[in-house]
């Protein structure tokens, strides 16, 4: 029996982990950092297929995915997160952006609330952030409710060297016997190598 896809109605717990090392023998992540203020996540994945014709017809077909990653809309990208994602060090709290940035890789995890009240847990294993300057502003209105301003960032996924994987996801409704929702939530947001298995 095929499950019908459920509409998603919310997203939260966006957590990133710096990739400390990634080799054929294993991957090591740093401590989890929770980013508050998540508004929206939009996948950037695109895909298609190529057909190679031979013998007067379709001979071989291959499918592909590209631009794997996601764009986040957040209430704000705090200066300390901005500096970490750009690979720069703030000087006395001042984030200075020039050409002296370096590529820093991160893994990331979040969860999506579905309309049946359960969560889908998502994680991307390795990628980089790119985003425009977040120093824009707008004149404060003299009266009435101010409009909300947001910041955006794009996460571009790459295959990790360890096993060639891009991302993974898991539905809370498929929890194996002996694993609780609390176990899943704690493991997913503290360790990007966690799998929901009974101990």
C-alpha cells in the first residue's frame, strides 16, 4: 500500500554542525548549534534525465539531480553565525567581510511538521552557506505595525568524502519498536550519524 503524501505545515529546530574532518574512513562533526528564528525552508534541488540513442532508438537512460540543497528564510542571521558560516573571525564583536573568507563545510538538521501531527526529520550531511549581506534596513514607520524583515541564506550540498551521501530523512511515523519520539529528537539534533535503532 502506498502512503499518500501529507501537506507540511511547519518547520523548526534548524541545527548546524561544522564538519571537522571528512575522509574515506569516517566523518567527524563539531558540536550542534541551534539557529533560532527559522521562517521557511525551500529545497533548491533540480533534476532530469538524459537519453542516449543508439540502434535506432533509446539505448541508455540516466537520471540526475543537481543544485542539491536548500534556501532558508530566517528572522535574522546573527553576526556570530554570519562569521562562522563565512569562515572569518569577528574582531571585538565586529564582523568584517572581505576577500579573506574560506570555505567551511557544515552538516545540518531540522524537522518538518506534517498535517497529521507527526514530524519528518531531515539532515544534509555536508555543504556550504552563501548569502547576501544582512546589513540592509528600512526606515522605521512613524505609526502602525512595522513590517517584518527577514534574512536569507542558501545551503549548497556536496557529497561527503566518507560515503558519497548528500542527505537523509526519516518519518517519525516509522519509528521502530523500542525507540521513542524523545530518543529520535535527541539523537537527530545532537549527532548527524545517529540512526533510530533500539539499543
